[in-house]
């Protein structure tokens, strides 16, 4: 499970929603989270920027974090109830394409 954190006030929520939608629409649903964790995605020579990047150790994740999908976290000082409901509805709609949830 991928956890993605956004910081946005109500003025930027529409842009955050577009980004959430884009992430879901551009996810390869045929590749499992486990496969992503186990696939070497970056390669670099020693001393280069990504030389010390390692993939997730899937086996070390708890059962909940081994699930497929995204969890979108939005940090904000205040989001109205109406906007919260819209974000929940968006997450439910996007979950039809690829599992996701929204938390504040």
C-alpha cells in the first residue's frame, strides 16, 4: 500500500483531487504492490544520487500495508464538511479503478 501525503487548504483541494485522479488513472493495475516492491526500479553507480535507494522489503510490512492501493493523506488547517464528503466520494469513485482511500 502506498501512502501519499498532500498539504492543501480548501483553495487547493480541486488541484489535489486532480492529482489523486491522475495517480489512479496512471497506475498499472496489472502489476501488484508486491511486484512493485520486489522490482528494482532505480539503478545507479555507487556515489550517484540514487545509489543508496532500496526497494521496500514487502515481507517486513504489516498485513494492512501489504494490501493493494493508495492511501491519500491530506494535511490541512481546515476542510469543510462538504469538501470532506466530496473527497470521500472521489476516493470511492476512484476505487472502482484501483483501490484507494482518503484520510485527513
